């Protein structure tokens, strides 16, 4: 069984979560799990991007188009 975590949220946020769960036909836990997974993925991506950005800039890779040209 998964571990449980207790968090405190504002009344408005709880209302928003309740409404989203009802509209999506999923549990509140599922909504919160998905939000946390996305949050962590975004943070990891940003940390990685910040690490490699100096190396990319040194090679003249400044835009998405530059990267696509490089890998094509």
C-alpha cells in the first residue's frame, strides 16, 4: 500500500480540487498525485536545462531551431 501524506490547503483550493475530481470522474488523490508528478518533472527538467545551457550556448545553440538543425 502507498504511503499517505497530509497537506493543508485553503478552502478555495479544496473546492477547486473537489470540483475537478467530480468533473474528471477521478479521485482527489489522483488529481493531487498527477499534479505532484508534473511539478517534480518540471523541476527536474529546469535543473537539467540550467546545467546544459552554458554548453549549448558555447556551441551557438540558442534556439529550438538551432538544436533541430544540429540533430538533423
